[in-house]
């Protein structure tokens, strides 16, 4: 009689897992790069909107944050970089949708950025941020599942 031992599940850092994670990182970074480009390209057009802080300034900040997040997602495969990408994309998409559908008005030093029109660049930015949000969510969930798996394997 031979006792059969169950085969362990495949290692999470196996080839297929790395390929899927790499693809998610490329898509996440791609969405962030598109978002950064659009905000940087449009910033000059919005410099006149606002007094203390212009909408153009806010677009430049968004472009810088998205660029940094894209770089981090590609070179530093860790939870903080994925969380930063998630925050940048979720925050950008939330603000885009809020200022599209709600006339928030001026908030302190921030200008009134209400713009109820879906023009092409806004659509593209929303799609890019949505892709990044989905991919960075996948990356965060896969980190969590991997960590749980390690704990149960050790314990």
C-alpha cells in the first residue's frame, strides 16, 4: 500500500502568476501614463480657472502623481506602489465624475471645476483611470491572497 500525499498548490510566484501580474502592471501603468499625459497637455488651457490655485495647477499635480504611480507600479512590485496607483486612479476618477455631475462650486483655494460635458479627452481619462483602478485592485487582491496563502502554509 502506498499512501498518496496531496500535491501542493502551485507556487504563487510561478510563471503564469508572474505573467498575469506583469500584464496587470503594464495595463495599470499604461492607464496612469495616459492620464498623466492628458492632464499635462490640458493644464495650460485651465490656468485661468481659479485664483489662489488654478485648475491648471491641479492638472499638473495630477499629471505628476500619475507619472510617479506609473513608475512605481513598474519598478517596485510591492503593496505600497499598488495602493498608491489605486489611490491616484480612484481619486482622479472620483473627482472627474463629481465635477462632471455636481456643481460643487469653489472650495477654499480650489476653483469651481464644474464641467458637465463629456468631451473626448475626458472620456479617455475616465477610461484610463478605470482600467488602472481595476488592474491595481487586482494587484492588491493578489498580494492579499498571496500573504494569506503564506500564513496558512507556515501555520
